[in-house]
C-alpha cells in the first residue's frame, strides 16, 4: 500500500484545487511545496500581487476619477513603493492563510520542501532542513507552474534589469522604464507604471500587441496608454541592455537607444520542471519546460497528470483551477465532463480587457457571417456615475441563428461583466434573450441590453433588404 492515493507537486491554483477535489472524494492526499510558496507563484509573485498592486495604483493615483474631478486629481502626491506594497502584503498574507486552512480542513497533508521523481510512483521530498524522504502515491499531479523566462544574453540584477517577479520588490517608483515584450504581463505592468507617472517605453518584436484580442479593443487600449505617455516600439528587437551608474541603456537592432531608470523583461514563461527529474518517471518537457497532456490532463504515463501553467496555454489561474479539478476527478474515476472551450480571458491592464468566444477577424477568416452590437459606457448612467466614458461592450451575433459568437469588453469591470455573455453563450442563448431581459438600473450590466438592441436593429435592417 502506497503512502497516498494522490500526491500533488505544487500548491498553486491547479494543485490546490486538484488536492481538495480528491480529498472531497475521500482519497488520501498530500501536497508538496516550499514553505514560503504555499499558494504558488499565483499568490506570491503573479496573479494576486500584481492585481492587488493594480488596485493600489488606481486608488492612490485617482486615475479613474479624473473625468469627474479634473486631470490633476490625485489622492496622494508622492506615491512610494511602501504605499503600493502594504496592500499587496496584506492580501497575500490573508490568501496564504485561506489556502492553508482549506488544505487542513480537507485533511490534505502539506509536505514542506521540494520534490523530484525517483520512479513513476515515488517522489523524493527534500525538506527545508536538508533531510530527504520518499513519498509514494497511486496518482501524481504535476502543478509546479512557471517562472519568467530570462534571455541568456541579458544580465539581470533584480533592481535595474528585472523580470516580472522582481517588479514587486522595486525600491522606488522609477521615473522611466523600458518594458521588453507587449504580451499580457508586459502590458499590465506598462499600464500600471504609466498610471504612476513613469515614462514607459514598450519594445515588441512583433508588429502588434495582444493579438488574441479584438482589434478595436487593442486600439482603444493603445490610445489610452499613449495618453499616459507610453511610447510603443513595434517591430523592434533588443540587441543589448547596458547598465550605467545613472540607469540603463537599451540598444535596439535598428540602432535606436533608449535610456531609462529600469528595464523589465516580459519574455514569456518557463515551466518549473528542470528539478523534477522527469526522465525517472518516464516523462519529458519541451524547451520551455512544458509537459504534454491529453484531454484528461494525463501525461505519457497514465497515472501521472499535469495541470496549470506547466502545460502551457492558456496559463491562467482560472483555467488552472478547473484543470486541477478535472484531472483529480478523472484520476479518482469520478465522472467528469471535458473542459468547455468557452473560457473567458481577462487582462488586467488599465482599463481592463476581457473577452469570450471569437473575434471579428477569426469569424471573418472562418467565413462566418455576423453582425456587431456595441454599447459605450458614456451612453449608460452608470458609466457617467463612475466617470468611465471610454469603456465599451461589443457583441458579435450570428446573422443565421442570432446566437452570440463572441463578447468583448473594455473598461471598468470588464472581467466581471464578461461572465453574463459567457453564460448566455454556454447555454446556447440568442441575442433576443438579452433584448428581453431586465437589468438593474443603473448598472454596467445594462450595456448588454444596449448592445443587443444595437445588434438586433442592424439584423432587422438586413432582413428587410433581403425580404
């Protein structure tokens, strides 16, 4: 008899939910993680601290209130790193307590240390004291997450040349900053530091940013960031980053030179698998440290599963949680459906972006006829009340059966609002449901009715012409 029915390596969103799901099914479960990383990267350096930092930035700068109180409005003039991190440390501490309590209440054994495979059913646990002991399990779930990828050519020092993890330990708010990479993490931090008053330059080798998003939404974000003095250098590659006594100098292959206090690299993520000795379990990872899984999140070895960022896209806390639950149920022989492809994406830029379903470009490429319905926050009483005159909600509606094909939101509360559209789409609902529904007034949710009416008016005109 092995020590546990299930052993989870990593206590982030995916590992935590997998462990609790298996425990709820009456299995003997253990989780392996470092004592200072309970909750994983998501709690300590990723999702929770960065989103908490964003809230602190919005609150202290008064940015979202400037349409109401004037462009000079600011809650605090000299915002320090201590002002920003106080809220972050409080939230992180509370979240760690919540996770520890959840594991304890569900009788999940928390093993402090790091794990590596000895064989397909055995993991060697190296404890903080240096002692090593063996743990055996019928099923093992790998949920080790990722770390920021670091180019070998760049000398990181964690202060002037940083990755996204180091940003949280900055000594002061930089006057100027270069961000290399216009992906989700890069754009989130670019908007935060721009809101704080830093002069931000974004360097991206691709011709555009956030290419998974609606083009109109991305253009709106670019407009707002340029209004905060963000400079974009698309189609540019960094040749070198030089450290000088008074700051840094980023040299581009085109010959441009950009001086700044700090440089932050956001060059993707690297799976935390190099210390797992995967080969001893009969597994391997790609050059980004990612593990291949099937639709049930099983690896090449049927009793070993992998979930979360370590398996790659979409690498979101929300999807990782569901992957963990699905993997645990499958491993325990519990009936479980496959994960729905209709997953919401949330990007916490300023303003925030969220979407579900396909974009206009994707529908056009797939030759799917559609009509667009748009609601702008400035048309809503709630938009005026909160001072957001730039937000918008866009519905993409099939001209054939009137079902929602995509929902795209930009502005205050976008990541919350998107779930209304997700629910309608998931239930196979049509735009007519939104037209007939009554929404609380004044709310931002009312934007669904406004956008739905806009879409149906266009569909009505189309029907008249075709009759």
